[in-house]
């Protein structure tokens, strides 16, 4: 099939040198995916052609890698982000350029002639098209990971993104180069980890990295001690196996069409799709928190006088370890705080269940403490108990605890969520004006007492009635 694109035609007129569409762009065509990222190899200087193209569009060129002469131009086409990546050819011709690429499915090229791309004439020296049809990721060279160890994680990311398998040869090559994971810059490593977390079966690929590739321990050495503890009265498996299972349950619940009622499912989908920082969604971070919710157990383990293994305080220790991991992944302060909060508080929904305390006072205190992380903590608490009980008693119904979790979530959504920020109803300036109170701490106490009164149904969320309530209390 001949593919035409007005922008490609425009680019082809900017040079009399040979240019090619390569890599992921060609791969996407053969997996029947719309091409929104155009990777273009230029015979000659990619900087000049990218600058010329960008100047026509009156936008700036983004230098991605000046040493390797890679430049990006980003356009908004019909409301959709489209990128054009320009790279100078490596080697004497396109075949030599493709020989330096990572996987056969990415070692593809089509020459751009007169602004047209004829995919019938694909340049495919390593049988990449057939590998795409077979859904298999194979290496271009036995030195694929020696040249660039980030490709180890890219292989797993492509597995999760495309639902492909990797060849036995790649498995062996990854194992042989597993120690080179430590050479990967933290930001690049973090980027690949979060891309894997973006897809639905992240738990499967984290388990695969651990059990089949022997690389997860190189990224997160904290998981090895988790494999040696955890078995006790309530757990029949080690803490790491339980944590993987918890992550699996979180994904199963969140992506299921029938687990929660529609209104609750929609609330979770909307909430977890929010971006916290660095383009990372609450969904991605929540999965990571589920994976590491029990990471403090090895350090918190102790045996009581009766010989029972205890892990009291593991959530506090876990939050400290989660902070260290966040720093290694170059996460923002907001992301770090979010993860540590979930790990630290994940036991509370279970504590309320065991004590049978779902009073208004208990719920208000819980929601006030959890804040914006309330829904995530409830869900991970639910997944935690399900993964524990399913392994302990596989046929046990978890209906009562599910009802408990739904009750907490519904109360948060209907009674507390709108109270987290009531500045559009009443704020510090209003209190200053009405009562001539200037002390910020006193103003904060007043607003908190108003929120509590609204939560318990003593007053409606209306400014006039709130002012009246404050006067009565004063």
C-alpha cells in the first residue's frame, strides 16, 4: 500500500538526499496501528532538515540527542499530537543503519520517494515483518544489550505494549546482561518502568522480570528480603508473592466491568486517570504502591512470646523505604508523598473492618487523614485482604469485605469529597471580613469545624448558613 501524508511530502521537498521512514513508524503500520510518530532517517545532516521543516511551521526544534544527531518537531494535527523525529543515518547506507537497531520489528525502513511511502517495498533485512506477524520480539544482534542496557527494559515494555512474547535468545541475553541494569540512568529506568505500569497486566510483566529474566532484583534490591519473610498465621506465602498477587487483584478490580457498580467504577476510572506529575497517572502510581505495600515487613518482623511471627509497624517502615525508592526513580515530591501515604495507611480499612467501627466519627477521621488518596487506600486495602484470603482459603467468599470497601468509598464520594476544598463557598478572606479574625491557624480551625458540621449533616454547604453557624459557635 502507498501511504501519503502532506507533511511527509513537505519534508521530502526539503532535501535531495535519500530519506527513509524507519523503526517504530513502519512497525506500527504492520501491526495496523495509526502512525502518529514519524521516525525519519536522513542521509546527511538531520539538524538542517529538521530546522527547515520547523521553520515552515513556525515552531521550535527539540534536540533529543545532539551527539547522535536526533531532533524532534511536534505538531498538533486536528487536535492530535504528532511527532516527527529526524536522525542522521548511521553508517554508509540504510542497511548499516538498521543493523545498529535493537529488535527485528524495529529494524524496518521504507524509502520516501516524491513524498510517498510504498510499504510494499519495505526494507527488512532481519525478517522483522514476519516476527511482527508471529508476535515475537527478536534481537538484531547478540550485542543488542551490550550496546545499550536500557534495551533490556524496552524489551519488556514492548511485550506489555504489543502483547508480544520475547525469544528464548533474548531471555538468555537479558540474563547474561542483568548486572548492566545498574548502568541505566535513573530517569531512563523510571521512564520504562512507568510505561510498563501504564498497561493492564503490569503485574504479569513485573513477575516476568523477576522470575524469568532475573532483573527486577537489580532494579529493586528491596524485594529479595521480602521473599524470605511473610509467612504467618494469615499468610501462606512470602511477602513478595503476596504483594504481586495484590497488584494483580488491584488490576483485576479496576479493569473489571462488573466488580463495582457502574457509578463506583466510573468514579475510580475518573480518579485514577488523573495525572499527578511527570505525566504519571494515579493508576500507575497506585499499582506501584500495591506492589510495595508490604515492603517494610522484613525490617519490622519479630516473634512474640508465644512464638507467633508479627509485623507490627511494617507500614511505617514501608513508607520510609518507599521514599528511598521514589528518590531512585527520580519522582517528584508530590508523587513521593502520594506513594508513601498509601503504603503508610493501607492497613486502616482492615482495622475499621475488624473493629466493626464505621461510625461517622471514624469515617470523618479516616477521610480527613487520607485526603485525595482515599479511594486508592480503600482499593489497595480490599486487594490486600482478597489476595491474603484467596491464597489461604481459595473458595472463601469475600462479599462482606467488598461491601465494607464499597461503603467506605461511597461515603467518601457522597459525603466528604466535596468538602476537601470549599473555598468556592467560604474561605479565609470571608472569615476575615465577617469576623475580623486574622490568625491563619484560627481560620483553619474554623473551616475544619465547618467541614465537620457539614459532614455530620448539622448544616448545609451554603455560605449564609455557614456564616450563621460560625456565629452560633463563637
